[in-house]
C-alpha cells in the first residue's frame, strides 16, 4: 500500500488531492483504495462493471510536483480493449482496475466513478445529496461446492462477500435461501447481490440476487403522505437520479376532508382506522405501479421505500388507530424511525423483500413530515436562525439553528385549506389563487389556477370558460384578505367597512355584517365577515406559535423564514406578512421550500447516514406544547389584528404597492439578516 | 449491595451457598440479585407474580456459621397477606420481594422459584435441561404520556424495560406498535411483554403483550420432521413442562416413500418441491392445532417453534428445492441455524408473530436431525468416545468426544426401513418386530406390534386376529437374519443353507435359492435369499461408515454406542452386533437414545444458549465424505459377512442364548468401558 519509498512512482488523485507512492505495477483501483480515494467498483476489480473509470492526465504538474509521461500507466490490456469494443469507453478513460501505475501520475476520478456521487437536487437552492443508499449491489465470485469441504452455498456466498468486499456478519432473507442454488449455478458461481444495511449499522441482509454481473439497477421510492395528496418519487439507487414522479389524491378523503374528521371517523367506526389504512396503502401500491410504468421498470426492481407524513398519516399507514392523536396528551404509539418489510405494511407493488423506512415523528402533533422538512432544510447545520412553517390543519413550526432547535404545532384549523371559508375550495383549476385590489377604486384583479392570465387581461373570460371560476384557494384567501387590508376595505380589527357601500358595489350588507364581492359570474365569489374572522383566528394561532418559540429561544426576530408544504409553496410571503401570519423578517429571506417533506423523504432514501442524522436531530428537538404555554393565549389574542403598514412589520412601511408575482422580493428592499437583533435568553 | 460490614446481617442462600451481608431492611429479592442468586421475578419485585417465593429457615446452622431467629426476616406485610388470601401461598413460604432481612438468615430458593429451572427429561438417563428460552415474559410499569414531555408510548415502554429490567436496545414488531396503545390503557399503564432474543445475542424484539400482569403462560413447539413421521411436543416456556405431544404421518409420503424418491419427484415435476413443502407445512399446522387442543390453549399462545430434520426435510420445510441434495457434491443451500417468522415458512397455527428456529445441518447428507441428536447426547462434553448411529435411508453416523467429533453418512438404502424386503413393511400393528429361532429345531417364535404375547404363548392367535400378521418391520428383519445366523440357517456369507430342507419345512427352495418361512397364515411371511442380501448390503454400508470414522479417529473400539431415531429405539443391540451392523462394544454400553432428534429440538426450544452451543459444535464437526474415502469400499466389502460367534465380536462369544427382551443387558456381562484399547492416531 502507500509507502515512503521515494523510488516508487508518486500517484496523485484529483479532485481529492490524496497522494501516495506505490510500486510499479500497482493497479490504480488498488492505489485508490489504499489512499481512501472514493473510486467505485461493483465487480471488485474484475473489469466487468466499468464503474472504476478514471482519466489519467499527462504533462507537467508543478502544483503536484510531478511530470507525467505517456508511459506513467501500463499499456491498454486485453480486458480494457474488450470492454471498449463491447460497451464503449469514453476517449481518455481507463479502467482503474486494469491500468497499472508505472510512473509519476495525476489521476482524475470523474464524478460518475465516485461511490458517493453527489446528487444535485432540482430545487432552487441546488443543495446536493451524497448518494449512499441503504441497499447496495455487490458482485461476487463464489467458490464451488466441494465434497471434501461440505459447506452450504449460502456459507460460501457469505464467505466470498467477506473476503471480496470486507462485509462481515451478513445474514440472508428466506427468499434468498430459496432461490440461491439455481441462481448461483445459472451465473456459473458469479452472482450480484443486493444487501440492505439496517438502521444503526445492524447487520447487512442479502435481500435479492441475480446470476452473474447484474447490468440493471435497483430503485427506491420516496413517499410524502399528505392528508390531501400522496406523492411518490422513484429514484435509481445506483445513480441517485429521479426517474419518475407521480401523485394521487389521498383516498382517505372519502372518510373525512381534514385530519380531525378522519380521527373522528376512526372513533365512530370500529373498522374505520382499518378502512383508512387500506385506502392509503392501495394508493401507495397504485403509485408504485405508476412510477414503475413511467420509468419502464418492473415493480420487482423497487427494493426500498421511505415514508414521511404527519402523525395521523404516519399511524394510519402503519395500521395504528390514530385515536390517541385526537386528544390530549396526543401520545404517539411509536415515533422513532423504523424499518419494516414493505409487505408488512401492505406495500406489495415492489420487490417481495423490499424494505421500508419511516422517518421519525417529533411529537403527537409534529410529524415525520416536519422531520423530513428539517432534514431537507438542515437548520441544525446553520448559524442563522431559521423559522420553518408548514401550514395545514395544524401548523408545524420549527425554529432554531445549530445550537438549538424548537418545534411546536399550532391549531390553525382548516381555514387555510379553504374549509370554513364560504367560497373556499381545494387548490384546483378554477380556484382563485392570486388577487390584487386597487386601493382607490376597490376593484379586484385576480388569477385562477390553470390560467396564466389576470382577470383584467384580454382573453381571460375565454381562457377560463371551461374551468369556470369556482372558488378561492388557500393562497387566494390569504392574498384577498391582505389586499382588503391594504386597500382599507377592512380595518385593523378585520371589520369590513360598511361605510364603503356608498363608494362601491363591491361591498354589500349580509345581515348585520358586510362582504366584499370578488367575482359575480356563474358563481358569486365573495369574502364575508365570517371568512375574515376565520382567517384571523387561523393566522393568529400560527403567529402565536411562532412567537412562542421565539420567546422560548429568547429572540425578537428570525434570520430566515421558510414556508414549507404544498400550501407554503403558493403563499405570497409579502401578503402573509401583511396579514400577520408570520413574524417580521427581511422579505428576501422569506422563501418557499416547495415540497420540502418530499425532499426529506428522498434524502433518507438516497443516503442511509441521513436516517441516523435526522433520528439524532429529532431526539434533540425541544418540543413545546402550545396548549400548556400561558403566553400562547396572550400572543394569540394579540395577533388577531391585521396590522398593515405598522408595527410589528417595519419592513413593510416602505412598500407602496405589492408586486403581481410573488415571491421575488422588491429590488433593493433587503439589508441583510436581522441577526444583530437576536438575543439569547439562555447563555 | 453485599458489603463487608460485619454489623450487617449475614444472608446465606441455599442451594447455591452464595452469601453476603446486607443492611437491615434489604428485600430478599434485592439481596439475591446482588449476589447473583438465581431467584425468579416477572413483576420486578412488586408482589404481583409470586415467582420469587423463598423458604426461610430458622435455628442453628453451624455449617453456615449463623443462628437464625424468628425475627431474622421482617413481619408479614400487607402485600404478602393479600397475596396469600387471594391466591394462596404454601406454608413457610414468603415473597422474596416483600420479606426484608433483619438478622442473620438462611434462605432456601425452591426449584420452582429459580429462573433457570432444571427441566428433567423423561428419558432413561434423566438428563436435565436448564430452562432459558429465547422468548421470555416481563412485567413492566410504564410512565403515562405527558404533554410536557412528548414521547411515544413505545419509547416509554422501551425506557421502562431498560430501567426496570436492564434490557437495552430493544425493538418492537409492527403488530406491537399497532396494538400498544389500547393495551397500555386497558392495563392502566402496566403491561406484560414477551421478548424474543434473537440468535447470537441480536437485539431483543417485543413480540407480544398483554394488559397488566399476564397470569397465563406462553408455549413453544418442538418439531422433528422425519421422512415418515412428523412429531411435535408442546412445552410451557415458563416451566419447561411438556404439556402435549402428537405425531402425524409425513404427508409427503404420497410423493415418494423414501427421501430419494421425493428428490426424484421434485426433479420430474416443476411444482414438485412446492407441493411437498405445502404438504409438510399443512401437517405442521395440523399438529399445532392438535397439541394446542390437547393442552386446551389457543394456538395464539404458541410463540416459538424449533425444527429438526434431515437435509431434505429441512430444505422442503424452508421451501428450498432439494434437487442439489440428490447428487454430488450434495450442496446445501443453507445449513446454519436460522431464525424466521413462523409465518414466513407458512407455519400459521401460532401467534401471528411467532418465531421459528431451525437447527443447523452438518452437511448435505447429515442434517439438523443429526445436530439435534448431538445436542441431546452431548458427546462433545464427554471423555469417552461415543458412536452415535441414526439409521434411515442414509445412516447418519457421529463419532467422538470432547476433543474431536467426526460425522458421515453412509448409503444404507431403504432396506432397514422395510423397503426391498419381500415381506417388509412399515412399523405398524401386525408387523413382526421380535423373533427368536430355536437353534435345534429351527422353529421361530415372534411378536407383532400391538400385541404383548409371543407367538407360542396361549391366546396369541386370538389376540392378533384383528390386526393379522402382515409383514416384517425393520427391527424384525434385523432380528430375523441375526437369529437365522445364530441358528445356522444362513452361513457366514449369508447363504440360506439349502441342505436344511431335509431337516425342516421352514426352509424351502424358491428358484435357485432358498427361503426361510416364519409364518404361514393369511399371508405367508418368509425371509428370502434376496432379503438377506439386501440387509447384508445395508448393514455393510453402515458398518463401513462406522469403521471409516474409527480409522479417521485412529481407534479400534468405541466406549459407547447410541442407537438414535425411531428405528434405533426398536433395534436389539445384541442382534445388531450379531448381524455386524455396528462395531464391537461392551453390550451394556450400547443403548437406544429413543427420539434423540426430538429431544434436541426440545432442548433448543427451552434453552437459547444451547442454540449457539450446537451451532458452534456443528461448525467444528469434521465431515467425512464416504464416497471420497477409498477405504470405505474395502470396509464395505469386508463387512458383507455375517460373522456370528467370531471376530470382530469377542464379547458375543460368551452369550449362549440371546434374551427375549432387549435391550436390558445380561446381568454381570459388563466389565467397564473399552477406553483402554483406544489409541489416538493424532497426538
């Protein structure tokens, strides 16, 4: 291995910069392993898998203190020539297991030859995931049975994996034992095995095998089980690439629109929880079928699934009656990260021995979805203090940084989801999602889902003829009420100003209160006084939850705000601030994380180490129970107002008119983080 | 804990003799634990389970150097009084968790209060098994959930098991997570859990739970899967008592009478192995139903099963096609001791999360049944050299002692099982099992299965009228041929003496050879020359196998011979020696081990440590392949003769007439082991 003999050639690997001297004739793969350079190999250096491709560089390298001549590597050998002829090898590439060191040389390991490839997330921030999944493939050559030394085929396979891959203490699934003999013989004693490495470095288990060198790949599916939507991403576990995505309505909706009605259903019906469990598992199997079909692979190639969801979705998926989550003290049955056979939880459209991993739940109200958001956003690695808000029937709120992480959930109720709003509806084509109100005329302009035009653009009527204008989506109701405040249609207490009926027909009396008319078509779409009250209650709860965590942390402002969840992705941060949903923050530091929970599920799928990481982080999260905090009620009452251009929103004072397209911040409005105003309550 | 303070009372436990000084007021259970005294407790010292009962002794104990007065233990307390009132407590007994040390005292721990109870085997040798099963019960009190400290019910249960029972790193089956919440609440936060401790000290898994203190018990079933019979013993895992036993014909018989015909069936029929797997699993489930019904317990209380069987039975049980075991090199798919869910191998008439353990196979011809025999007989713990012979289609032969253990199998063919014998039949009512031939008159007397009388006893005809006399069982054919030799009906080469036709009608010509008539009734039962030849071949193979191992071991005689298996149980050792089936040995050292394989399965069920023990022993057994040993053929040819009163059976020379009832040895014939004639080939 690397030695200090200065007569031996010097080998420098890039990009790692690792270097060592090796005797002439040392294969490059061997040198890389000796130095701990991240160079892949599935076949163990037999010139079969081509995963150890390297690019030698020749010439002068003053930085590395060497000159590499053309003869610094051995000549092409037969194996490489045959490989290039049969499967092709890019110009300049060599097989690391075949090319031998013969002189001083600089060797580049291209990204795709690294074991721990970096998978670039498609999100705005281009964060990377290091590929290191729980289930990996290994090619191995097994000794033939011999009457002089009777040992089982499994014993020799496990021995070969120990000798050739340094994998010890392996066990095998029953199905492996059942299929091993014909497959070993078909592969002429060569076999590729898939090994699943359990949680917390539990012993590896052989979960699948193929005769000879397996040219194909294996897949994993990451699921985000929302109360409304179930989303699935299928990833290639060898490359980390997402090869297919799909989503379905959560069929549990037929048992109750929101979470609490599903818990009620379970309480009222002895078979209720079981029905809901069956329903979501059916959707999962259907989605697995869909993504496999999209990617044109058999479902049997799917060897892993990861799941995130709020506590109630988590429990129903696992077949746990969520009744205890319906009332204090909101005890989870089990919340830790868990590994099961997919078949155990009725997930069958996979390899028969596929494994599933459920991310940990944080508390009875703060689920594995919040854990996944934390994993995706990594506030625990940052210096700045981030506030993460995931809005649903309960808002899940996380606050903190590398030193301390707090979490709570706040009972916002379903208003943000369109329930309890007279014209509220789920986000679907025809639903109003954006709205602006002219402060002078009080006339609205709006956009509906499924159409790029504003309502005052030419052709809008024609473009929306098919879907119609059917209601107001959650993001629309937030903008509507914020704009009503900006246009002084409502006052600071949220009262619709009846006095304006003399100025505009948009405001009209309904009983003893007043409403604001947005659209008068096939359906009359208006915001009533009750709607404003419902949103005030919801936003006050959300704001009070945020404030409670900030009190606990001893800070008066946060550095960054991240709006997570499908709903968060559509909220205009500025309107959310006008409304007083979220604390004050430099507007350019408020961002939507898109489906961060889904991203977290994908991270846990692609990197086993991240599973232990999030389990550790979740254990350390401080859970704050809003119901037990006396200050919560005070904050709640104090947050009912709709402040508009006044405290606590100093940054909004300068904004005369909000732009049409959130969330891009108004130019020049930023002045950096608010960290300098932070103070810590505890030393 | 125990301290050297001589002012503190001295506590001596019997029968262990462990002693220590403890402060006044120390509960006896606590003192026992501190000293490592084996005193049971399921409820953790709460006065619920009554498993820690002890018997204090009062008076002078000069041997222990103390005098115990009546006040050496605390007065009866309320818990004990209530316990005695409600459930009764034997006179003189106290609850170890309640009674406190107040003076010098001798405390006896009765057998039933020991954790590691000794389970006395019912066999002749009264060997004991220490009770220490893989699945054990623990009573625990769990903290209630608290909104101030949100943790899952499972987290608190596992925490309680760690605090109250020092059990760390536990995990739970999915079904536990599903049932945990209602059961914890039903038991008012007290619960009894069953924990399965996996192979090689793998982390414990919670596999079942009951609200409160579970008054009942849990069961385990030990299976011996023979090619002819499947036998099952149901044991109480808390007491080790066998509560029910049952056996069934192995329904695989319809696919082939012997092992090789079942392998052939599998080779000829694509679904053959699957059919045979289904058949044996059906029998197993039926047996579980039978033993549960016998013991009047629900099958759901059965939490563990252990299985032994020859390699082909083992593979078919696990759903492995046994085709590779049908020809050289006879490679097992997997032979190690393995743990599965019972449901994985189609064993469903149990608790839904019951676990199964299969004992290790030794080689492709020497199965888990042989391993179980070794576990039951423990030759690896003995100084004397034991030869264990388990006769079937293949004889499995084990030879050795604590220093070295050898095993081989020898292809005896099915003659001993009654196949290839003209009047042979399976051991069943009506089959001849014992026979004696008068050396003068050549007249036979015999006994049939199902009747206690000999054929020359008055009333025999009437007693056997119903069953008839239908054929010769395996044990009968061995006696018949041995007796034919003793009566000089056959010569040393096994030829039926045609010259005797002039003296007796019992001998008659059939073609060019002669037969011996045993019975002339509804069926004519005779031993033909071909029958003699078949048995000669079989016994020569068996003898040659034994001799091969003795060569390998470098010895000329063995100290003990154990005949194992259902067949072995019925063989007369003396006749087996006359016939030359087994090597010479002092006749009093030849014994039948009965169903030693079934005993081994029961040991592995009742003691988890024995699983590791037999796995370790099996790894170290030297496997000898008869087919590869040139000397095997020589021994085989040399063993064809039927020696009678001559070498190599010196001990038989003194026996004029064999007794009617084997295997009790003739009085005074013993002269101790033959160890002095042993020599070791290897130093």
